[in-house]
C-alpha cells in the first residue's frame, strides 16, 4: 500500500460476497511443522493458529474455498448476520484513502436462516472453525440470532457486532454505551454456551472500560477494533465520496491506534483479546500478539492479496522458530513497555 492511495483495487461487489474466482488452491496451507505450537484458546475453543479472517472481508468463507484451505485458518469469521436478509446501502459504498479505505456497506447480508441452510453445510464439510458475526437492531434480535446459531451444527463461536459505525439502528448504539454493551452481552449469554466475543468499537475514549463491561456480562473474549467513523469529501462536488456520507475507516492507517487499544484492553481484563486493524503481513500480526492479543483478524488486506493467509501464518511460525519460542501463547502480551 502506498502512502497516498492504498491500491486496494477490489470491486464493491466482491466486498460483500467474496470472490469465487480466485484461482487455484494454495497447497502449502495446512502443512505445519510439529515443533512449533501455534494453537491458542478463546474460552472453550482451541484455534489451530491465531489468524482469523475479519468479518465482512471474507464473505461467508465459502466464496474463497477454491483458493484457500478454510481449515488452515485459525477461524473464519463470516459477514455480519441479522435475523432477516438486508440490502445494505446503495453504491458507492467504498472509497480508497491514504493507507486504507472507508466503507459503508450497511451490513448487507442473507440473514441467519439462509446462512444456516445455504452456507453452514459447506463450511462444516470444509472443516472450518466458524465464528459468526451477529448483528441486531434490538437486544432481542441479538439474542434470537445467537439462539438460532447455537442450535445449528458447525458454529464454533459468536462474535457480537455492537460496533458497526455505519448503520442507523443497532450496532454502535449498543457498543458506545456501557449499559448497552452489558445488556446485549448478558442477554446473549443466557441463550448460548458458545464462546461469546463482543466486538468493540474504537469510536470511544476508553475501549478498555467497554471490555470490562463485556467481561462482567459474561463474555469469553473481546475483539477489537471495528472501523473508525470517517468522512471523505469530493471537493469538486462538495459531496461525500460514499452514498451514506460517513463510513468506517480500515487498513494500515488505523493500525497503531488499534494496537494501543488492544494493549489497553489486555491490561484491563482477564479474558482473551482478539486484535485487528490494518494487519497486512506477519510482522503486523506479531505486533498485536506481543501487545496482548491472543488471536488476530485480517480484513482489508484480504482485498489486496487473497493468498495472504499462508504468508501470515507461516511468518508467525518462522518468527517463533527464529526466536526459539515453542508456543504462540508464550508471545502473547510479551511487550516490554520499559523506557528506551
Ligand atoms: C468492507 C468491510 C465490511 C465489513 N463488515 C463488517 C461486518 O459485517 N461486521 C463487523 O463486525 N465488522 C465488519 N467490518 C470491520 C472489519 O471486520 C474489521 O474490524 C476492520 O476492517 C479493521 O480491520 P482491517 O483494518 O484488517 O480491515 C468490515 C470492514 C470492511 C472493510
């Protein structure tokens, strides 16, 4: 990615659904040396390695199955799901920005019922570790979607999207209020025993207080960051560059802020923290792990390089070997914040 323009290059249509023509399967994926233990734990769930796809940037996973061995990822986090199908915002819905992109897809999706009947069987067959990103416009909807997913075979964890910055109702409304966060998490906790991972917004002064609220309400982990509320204006027309006006900023531009927030949350809670925001390579992923993330998610980078997974997972493994560290878990939170 350059400094002026990210060169992301992915068409809008690909973003919501994933791209089904990505070429041949990467045969190296999945073959990992036994001497390094990459596995990490999120609640009762063991991930084979700490690298997951970020919601909304990897379709429902199945669209990428021709190119990526889904079972080789630590987890496949699928696009956010409401109870019903949802159209999302009209185009233009994405714009490239310096070292990143702004999107306001508007949580377009097929709804939980179609996901369970049309996508989950293939994810099961491909032995993916499936994390479903759950959305809602009310506490009841979050709970209902989560209940349906808990009854379905092949869902391994629920990520609660209380942080989407670009929809009118739901999402960030809950994630920007400590009580809203607590209410959603405790309501969903009552209906599922699946690992529960509320996804936090960075659009607050102190994300760690939200991590604490989530932990108190029974979360097994928290993930962060969702996108930063942002605005890009076309100076000729003096209109926003995307139809929704505001959108969410992702990509390398946000990484140092995201790493800081992950570090702070790690200090504030005892449950695992899943980190994301601008990870483009193994070194970026390692930064999050060292800051305190138990696992990471990769979003925008997948639009640039859909074959990125093996490079990131392999790069983490190489690093551990080079530093004589036998287990990925030994790296988590190992940052030395002493003065230079
Ligand atoms: C096109 C697009 C769609 C997204 N859709 C969702 C979504 O449905 N649910 C969600 O929780 N986050 C969604 N996100 C946020 C990402 O999962 C991630 O938190 C964010 O992009 C930061 O990571 P990145 O810089 O690696 O992309 C979306 C991001 C993008 C760019």
